[in-house]
C-alpha cells in the first residue's frame, strides 16, 4: 500500500487482537512525514510481492547451509548408467557457477544414483547424488549407478 | 526408430536375416537414453540400409549380449552381434562414425566409459 504524504489510510486490521477479540487490532496510518511511504498489508501476498519487487540484488539458490545459499552445477558421469557399479566410468567437469555465485570446490560421487533422492526432503549438502538431483532432476534407472561431480556454488 | 520387446528380439533378429539391425538398449527413467535415442533418430535416415530398434530393458531383463551400461547400441547381422557401442559418448559423432564404419565394413566398437 502506498501512503502519500499528508494522507490517512483506511481502517486496517493489523495485529492479533487482544483478549476481547477486536481490542487493539484496528488502526489507521497517518502520514505527516513529508514523504510518501510504502506500508505493507498484513498479508502473505503483499509480503511476497514486497520481496519480489524490492530494489535489491537477489541471489536465489536450491538450499542453504552454514549461512550460505547454494546454487550448484553438476556434471553427469560418462557412460552413464552402469549395471553393478560405475567404477569404469569417467567424471565429467561441471559447468561454471551461475552469475553472482562463488566457486567453492567440487565433490565427486561414485556408485550412486540421483534418483534415489527424488523424494528425500533432508538437506542435500555434502551428498553428491542428493545435490545432483537438485541440479539435474534426473539420474539413472533403478538398479544402475552413475558418477556425478558437483561444483559447489554459493553466496 | 521402431520398438521391440526383449522377449521378441531373438525372433525378430532371425527374421531380419543378414540385414543390419541396430539395437538401442534403453530403459524407462533414463534421461541419457532419451537423449541418445533422439540423436540416433536424427541420423537414422542417413543409414537407410539399417533398421534402428529400441529395446527397453530392466535390471532383470538386461541381455547378456549387451555391455553393462545404458544406453548402449548393439548391431546384429544373421542374429550375430557384430557391433557394440558401450554407453553414450560425450561426442555423439563417435556413434555416427561407428555406424558408418559398420556400413563400410570396418571396425565395430567404441566405449564411452
């Protein structure tokens, strides 16, 4: 909601209310600051809209760990889907990090399958195949394995 | 590219006789298999004397004649395995060259491992 200088808002329902229900719940904003202001409605839609339109740089990633936001890249091992084990396959160098994210090294995984984590809600950090599914959204058929290389990209 | 079941493959290859048949061993839920199939279909018309056939396999039905990797290609003449491409090469022209070498009567194998 934009409240121009000198304007008064409509009656707004902000806050949880008190022990008598409506008590302390309703208010009006009166702008005498000399400037126009943005005052968010008490709604999820306005909150999301405010985040989306905030005039700041946003770096969106797949998950968070240790205070960083990660947006990794992945290289699917050659072969690629091996019966038994994937030892005979080579690793594939992942692409560079997306703009704004810093390269924090790579991690190889062998004899696993990204698809084993397609419904796993735990943090993927440190598990090459779990992170691989986050990046690629695919793996190998059941009963086969592949190699994967993850490039940690974080901000 | 036609599709054949693993159960009917032996009969089909017998019917093909000495004609060249290229089998793509593939599987459900195999991203690379779909990529490789799309590539082979894009060059299939170049090799008009070869029939390209996809065979979907599982851990339980994978054939002994195939390499231990998916996707793979295997060429047959007179029901005999005469060509093998193990895996999907990063450079897909490697597969094209292998098939062309088959047409030319030359060497018959690559490995993407």
